[in-house]
């Protein structure tokens, strides 16, 4: 088995794990978004590694990478829109102060 | 067999993970955003090492812009953006650590124990890769590509609409003090 592929997948797994930790442990909305960015970065790396080492002749692999990048950009746009609205009404983007959103 | 490519992939991979950890370890929000930028750039360098050049350059360019914007927003929204007060902004740490570790171990187990089949050691020429992606985007995957574009546009409009301050329905009456102040100002200017 290819060392390069395994290295890439392990790095992707580590980024995914760090991202999960960040998204679950942080109380600030922007920091939670950073965790989600790392999770998506792990997925991105896996997709590139699969394209490069397993199916280099199938261009659809690159297409999936572009879709993940689009999701990253969307997450940023929507997240910051929500953050601005929240900050305008409550003066804070701390998620521990947002328990009323559950109601 | 360990090749130069494997060594560089390992190096940039460790850098990406290390900077990813630094994001949640520093108290300064600016450092946090810059660490995430370095992590994503190391990922782009990994792509370049893998000879996937178009996606590598795209990753670096896109993330540099995205993280710069994120740094600005973080400074705006945080109570202590410089981290001088060393405020702890975490909760359920033990649970998060466990969840992160289990995710990591699970993903590594899948990566190591699955037989991925034959591996291609020779990369397709970068010009051919980009050309194939171009044909893919404007041929078979055109609908997906167009949908992605429209989704981004919709999200941008929706995010702006959510963020705009709603105008108040009733106009505020001019207070007497303000009118008095205006009058004084006019007199002074005369």
C-alpha cells in the first residue's frame, strides 16, 4: 500500500478529530465555525488523496473537491450572517447565552 | 517505500495538524485565525506535493482570503480579541476531547485496515488535469457546477439580508434638546 495515501488519510483523520473537538468545545460562534472548517479540511484532503492515488484519470474527483470548497465558503457566508444578526440583537455571539434559540 | 513525496506529505501534514491544534490552544483570536490560515496553507502545500497543482493553488488562494476575513470578524465579535485576559471560552472539554479522539481513531482504523486496491504512483500531467476538470465542469457536471454557483449567490444574498439592520417603522420625533442644539449650531456658524 502507498505510504503517501496512508499519510494523507491519517492527516485527514487528525484534522477531522481536531475539528470535532473544536466544534464541540468552543462557546463562541466564530470559533465553532473554525472547528467546522477543520472538519471540512479533513474531508477535502481525503478527496484529493483518493483522486490522486486511486482514480487520477477520473475528473469527477476534482469536482467533489470543488463542491467541498463551495460548502466551506457557504458555511462562512451563512455563519457570519447569523453572527452579525445575533451580535446586533444580543451584543454577543457566545453560544452559552443562546439557549433561548431552543425554544 | 519512503519517497521524497512521502516525506514532504508527512511534513506538511504534521504542520497542518499542529496549526489546527494551535487554533484552539491560543487565547488570542488573531493568532487563532492566522494558525488556521497556516493549517489550510499547509494543506494546499500537500496538494502541490501530490502534484494536484490546480487544486493546491486554489486552496491556498481561497483560504488566504477566507481566513483574513475571518480574522477581521473575530476581532469585531470577541470580548477579548488579543487574549490578554486569558479568558477560557470552552465548555464540555472532556466530552469534546473524547469525541475528537474517537473520531480520529475510527478514521485512522478505516484508513489503515481497508484495502484500497491498486495505487497510482504516476500523476497525470497538470495541464491535462486542469483540462479534464474544465471539460468535466462544462460537460457532465455542468448542472452541479451551476447549482453550486446559484447556491453561493443565494447564501450571499440571504446572509446580507439577515445581517442588515431592520429600519424602524415609526419615525422618531425630533427631541427639543436636539432642535435647540441645531439652533445654537446655526447661530454659531453665522
